[in-house]
C-alpha cells in the first residue's frame, strides 16, 4: 500500500496499441477529494488513461495505483472504488434505459428494492424518466451520454470518472452534471473529468492536467497555468502625456516584456497583470503622465490550451496582433 | 465468495432476460426445430428402413431436443460477439466484479437459455415418446445442464477470439454446422457407418450433440439401454469445453 493521500497515482504509465503509442510515460498524482480536469486535444491519450484507471485496459508498462491498489495486480480491489461514465456510451442495443440502469444499480451493490428508488431518482434528476422504456439503439446521442452520467450518479463511487461527459448534451444537463460532480465531492469522492470544454474545466475543476501526444503538457490550478504563459496577460492603459515619459517609465519595469504604444495607449504583454498594472500606473503617475483608463485581460483557458499543446500557433497569432499595433502602415 | 456468486447471478440474469427480446429469432428457431420433426419424421417415416429406425418420429423428436438445446445455448455467442465489436465489454470490465464471475455468469446465462428453450421440446417428447422414470429423468437433467453449459461456453469462446464481424459469423457458423451435421440427430450411427465407412461414424458417435441425443433417446424410452460411456463423455466434454472457454474468454476480454 502506498500513502493514501493520493486517490490516483500514475507512475511511468505507457500504453501502446500495436504501433500506436497512446500514452507515453505519464506521471501524475490526483489527490483524494479533488475535482481534477484532464484536458488535451483528441487522441492525446485521455480516454486511454481513464480506461486503464478503471482496469479496462492493462498498462503496457508502468502502473497506476487507485487508493494505493495497483491496477495490474489488484484489479478486483480497484474496481470496487471506481465508477466511470464512458466517452462512447456502451450498452446492449436491445436493452431499455430502465433495465440498463436497474441492472447497473444491482451490480454496484444496491438491494433490489433500493435499486428501484435510486434509479428512479437519478433518472428524474437527469430528465431520463420519460425515456425509460426506450431501447438503447433508439436513444439520441445526448440521452446516451445521460445514461452514462446516471450510472455514476447511482453508483456514487469513491473515484468517479467522467470521460467528456458534456459533449453532445444540453445546457440543463450540463448544469445538472456539475451539481452531481460537486455533490459527489461533498460526499468525499474524488472526481476526474476529461473535457474539451474550457468553460466547464474552469468552472468545476480545481486542478488541471493538459495532455499532449500521450504526455503531460502541464499541471496545476487554472490560475497557475494561466500565469505560466509568458506575456499571457494583456494590460492596456490609456494616458495623456508624452510618449517618451511613458517609454522611460515602462523600461524601468523588467517584467514588462513586449509592449506597444499607439494612440495614447500602452498595451503591455506580461504575467500577473493585476499586480503589474498597479505598478505601471504608479510609475506613470509619478512621471507626470495622467492615467485615464486601465484594462487587464487574463488569458482564457483556450489560450492556456493552445500554449501547452500548440504554442507556435498562439505565438503566430500574437505576432500578427503586435505587428498590426506597432506598424499599421506596414501592412 | 458471496460477491462472486452475486455477480455471476446478475450477469447470467442479464443474458437470460435479453433472450426473450429476440422474438423473431425465437420464432424462426422454434419453427425450424419443429419443422425438422415434422418434415423428417412424417415424410421419411415410411421411407426409411425400419430395421435401423423403428420409429422416425420418436427418433427425430428426441434428436431435435438435443439440437434445440444446442442452438439456444449457442445463441449467446451472437450477442457476446456483438458486445465485443461495440466495446460493450469495456463496461463489463469496469464493473465491481471479478473477471472469473463475468465469464462464469455468461456461461450460465447461455446455458439457462438452452434449458428454458428446451422445455417446449421436453413437453413434446413427453407427449410423443414417453415419460421417463426417476433415474432417466435425473440423467436427462444432468445431461441438459452440462450440455447446454458446454455449448454456451464454446460459443462465447469462439466469437470472443476476434472483433471482426465477418470472422465472428464465419467461426460461429462453422462450429455450429460442424456440430450439427457430425451428429446422430438425423441418422443413427448404423446408417452413417453404412454410408461412410471408416472413422467418421466413430467421430459422430462421440460428438457432444450425439451423446446428448443418445441420453435423451434412452431417457424418454425410445432406446432400451444406454451406452455406459454416454454420461461420462457428456461430463468429459463439459469439463474440457468449460475449461478451454473460461481461459479463452477471460483472456480475450482483457486482451487490451
Ligand atoms: N482500442 C484502441 N485500439 C487502437 N488504438 C487506440 C485504441 N484506443 C485509443 N487508441 C489510439 O490511442 C490514441 C489516444 O486515444 P485516446 O486515449 O482515445 O485519446 P483522447 O481520449 O485524448 O481523445 C489515439 O491515437 C487513438 O487512435
Ligand atoms: Mg477520449
């Protein structure tokens, strides 16, 4: 047994499918009781990692420990803790929604009577009750996703895994899911959410990992990741005064990397914009420049995602913006 | 142990419950099995040599009992194959259940299909052939249980060895028809050895369906005696097929 503060500990995890390396040496720790987001472009190895945590796949090398139990050697134990909502809903096509969930409830440990009420509660909560008699093949993509969410909601596992749960689902269901996730966390569960929805990641996840081509691209809280983009924040200050004074003032601040001066506006690209903005303002004021407007823009999670998965693309975009600002006539 | 049994039961229940949903398959199967009795028996009854088959109706209805049990237990293979193709087995693998319980539950689920479906043909045999004594009844029950377990396990092991739909169907059909034709359901071994001299008659005699049919023929009173090797061979087939299938299925399930 390893120390139990880690709900999931991924150690040198490699997974190959034939010649395809889906995950290439992943090391990651997910703490007990947190809501952890797994981001990454399609094919970056998120699902493969999650399915291996759930003991569906076996690691090619390395190991994963779930509450200290090894997925390679103690699969039966691991499965007692884990519940997973698959990215691709999986069920027999002739079974009805109600049958599927009732059976699921029985398998995850409910008695026959408890199962009925637990299933009904979950179905009503996700607006599935009206579809209860439909066979799986008759369900829309969104309803199938809800079925997956309902499974985890019924199971209330110690480690709940959602693999792109809100792809294809409506706004109401998204909010219902986020409530479910927070509720699970309240009850002490650890939650892992793979997602491509930056809004969702920012809204519910306490820590994030960004995977890229089977490796860990970045890890941290949303705030930390944003701060790690060099020049990610944009501070824009409108002023009245001499351009030379402004330039002199800004050059005294080494943390300001790139900046642009145009039309009595200073646009600076830097980190921790909120703090730096104040410093710039006080410098300008003491130099006799009158500050009229301040705007601080932090990077979106989209920017973070681009930066850690395809930094070049982002830089190119920024250069375009810079050129346009500095030398509009050159275009 | 309690968890294991519970998981087995639930997995088996899942497969048995679904059996009734394939109404068209069931109707077609029933029609085919009954047609076998009617066509072969009524049409051929007066054409075949009475020295070999004294009563073709009785001969066929006991034989069809074996075929019907086989076909319905074997039908589980189609769904297990479909599950593999659609990766529904990922769901099963993620459930809080031991892997061996998944396999055992599946085998039992298929076997139960065989046993439930066979009831109609048991009734037919009671009406057409005769009523077994207590020892015979016990032998019929024992054979039915082991035979349907073996056929269910065989079907599951065969289809799970590939994800390719065409290969799955081919394997399934190949095994199905091999077992079907290399049996004494339609002709007794005396007739077969007349037509095909050599080892074929012996092979047919020891095939699992033939052995089951033989027990049924004796059990319902069509034959007066039973080859002493029949029941041991039914048992042996079950042990071999179950062991091999359990190994193959659990390996194929968690190949990735
Ligand atoms: N069962 C599988 N067989 C073969 N290749 C697979 C399988 N599952 C995933 N892959 C491959 O592994 C890589 C990672 O896939 P996946 O884990 O699904 O990524 P993500 O969930 O981040 O989109 C992809 O290149 C994918 O094609
Ligand atoms: Mg995925």
